[in-house]
C-alpha cells in the first residue's frame, strides 16, 4: 500500500472511530466514502496489529514467541504458553492473583506488556515444581491449609517465594508488608501468614 493510500486509510479509521460507539452495528454511509461495516473496520484495525517475535526464559526454558504489542505478560503465559496456573482476576494490577517472578522479583503479569519480558527470566507457579515434588513454599501452604477456595493461591505462593528470596528469615511485619499486594477474597490471611512463616522456617533450617 502506498504512503498516500495509507494516509487515506488512517484518516478514514480515525474519523470512523471518532463517530463513537452509538453507530456500532450499523453500516456507515458517509459522503465521499464507501459504506463500511463494523466488521470491515475491525479487519482494517486487525491489519495494524503486527505480532513481534521475542525471546525470553520461562521456568528455565528458552522460549521464542510472537506477541501482539498490546498483549500482557499474563496473556502470553496463559494463552500462548498454556501456563494457566497464573490467574487473572482484576486484570488491573490490583489483586495480585497473577503474580509471577521476573528476574527473581514479584510482578503482576496482567500489568506489564509481554514485550517488556523480552530477554528476561520468568518463573510461574508451574516452575516451582521439581518433577512431582512440591516446592517448600507450596508444601507449607499445603500443610498449613493456607487457602480456602484456592483461587488466589498461585499468586500468594509466588509472592511468598519472592519474599523469601529477598528475606530468607522475615519478620511478621515484613511478611505482612511484602504480601500486602495479594488479596484473598476468602480472607484466609491468618493461615496464609502461618504458611509463609512455616516456609521461612524451612528455608532457614
Ligand atoms: S489479575 Fe493481575 S493484579 Fe489482579
Ligand atoms: S483462598 Fe479463596 S481467594 Fe484466597
């Protein structure tokens, strides 16, 4: 497509988008422009989204994958790599359910672009297992019943793992502070705290 043609397409899209949501679903007829259905408009927009190849390490393995610039790390993990242990709840960087480790530090996977994980080292809940063997933090949550429905548990465990990498022998206050970004709707907080303290005892014994 020539530059001139590109400009025309862009201005048509920009104009149509500016028409607002009220016209969605209705073919548009505008003077000097042909009729365009929302489906055609979407197809034109989709052409703009070009996937980009990135390489990163996930759970110790090198991965090369093509991602849309708008895709989050959580989408890359769950949709492309099928690592569905990372849960998405708020999708807004507020609940911590999607916590994974990025170069050893806890991050919200819903709140960063997959492109920004290029060249980095990502660990998900699946990466904590050693064959069939649970990681000590997973074991502690299991033994101390650090969960109720379990939906927030992968995020809690990843946050606890990051905390223990940073503070192998944490105080109660450090645990409360570092885990404060992980919400549990079942309010299983006392048991979660106990689980983290048990995991910490294991990590220092
Ligand atoms: S799903 Fe990512 S912070 Fe809530
Ligand atoms: S155990 Fe149910 S949300 Fe935390």
